[in-house]
C-alpha cells in the first residue's frame, strides 16, 4: 500500500518530478504545487482555469501549463506571470495532457469528450515546434490522457482511456507521428516510464484501485494497491525510484460529471502517496 505524503487536494493531476520536488496540478484550485519529500507544499503558479490542465517544462526551464477548457498553452515567465506560448485556438477547447521531448518539441492532446457518439473517437495529439508552429499529428484517439516519451525521443506512448489501451506512435525526425500500435491492452491515465522500459499507470485490479507496472505487450510486472482511484503517477526522489501516485475518491458507479462536481466542490479527498519502485525514472516527462 502507498504511504500517504500529502492530503487535502481537490484532484491532483499531472505528476512530475522536477528540481528535487514533486510538482502537480491541483484541479479546482487553479494551482500548480511543488511538494517536498517532507510533504510541504508550495504554490508555484495560479492558473486561470479549473480543469483540466497539466504541466511540463521547456528545455530552458520555463514552466508550461495547459489551460484545457480555454484551449490555451501558457508559459510562465521569470516574474511569475503567465503568457500564451503558442496559438492553439484552432485546435478547440478540451485540451488535456502535455509532454515535452528532449529536442524541445511539445505534444498536447485533446478532444476529451466524456460522451462521444457510438464509434466516435474525437481525440487527437497536436505538435508545437520550437518555432511556434502548431499542427495535428494524430487523430482518432479515444479520450487521450497521460503521455510519455522514451529516452531516445523515438516513441510517444498515449493512454487512450476510453479504448482501454496504451498506444504507441513512432516519432519522426520532424516531430510528426506514425506507426500507431497497441503498446499494451490496458487502460491508463497519467503515466511514467522507468529505466527497464516499463510503464507505471493508475489502474484497477480485482481487489480495487492500484498503480500498475506494465511491460510492453501488457504483462503486469507489479502492483501498488490504493485505497482510492489513481489519476496520475511519476517516479522521482533522490535515486529516481520513489513512485508518487495522485489519487482521489472517484466512484465508478457515478457518472463523470457527478464525480467531478463532488470532487471539485465537496470534501477534499485528493492525496499524494509514495512507494518504492524497482527501477528509476526514464524518458519524458
């Protein structure tokens, strides 16, 4: 079972290890937090949105924030102010997760419709190049969620929550994507890669919610039981082998809107918990 590090979150999302602390987006408060290994939290940015948003960093260290409902990609400047990094307006609202590659290319996904029509998969991945150009590079995704890029910048893995798969796409030299395939036939949310090439993802077992360590092909290599649903995870700590899981009281019997309303306006059930992992963090984010 995970050891609780921090409580009192609305919904923690977009777990990232950065500069010696766990960073996360606290939905419903508009805040980006940095959390020390002693559980002390500091507000690093206040964002003009409620949900969804996620975070990553440019190669020069500036924070990027996806303001999902507004369809904006924001960049934090040295004085703490937020400005638009690129014009994503033609992609539409409903943006979700972000990951920045080692080359500085930015992938943002969206099209996260809670109630798509039968057979419809409106999700997409967009590429933002360092020169600011924006283009869609993948379509037909079923509610794209967390993303990770392999250490060689050759593969993007996307959680397709409504398809119940982790999907891999080859990253071409120009940042476009191809070679789409099922990486593992398991659902995922906010994911992270480890040095053995496995993916950690929040998920479920017959006993209940858990964070799963999954090999390419779908073999479950390990599980960390949770007492509430996981939303995102990352690896960090001094040796990169501390697993951080963001969890909250999501009720599978309730609808999406009902869960979000309760979690964002009711009791603060969100928490961060930790466990030891067999391999260190790898890739991006």
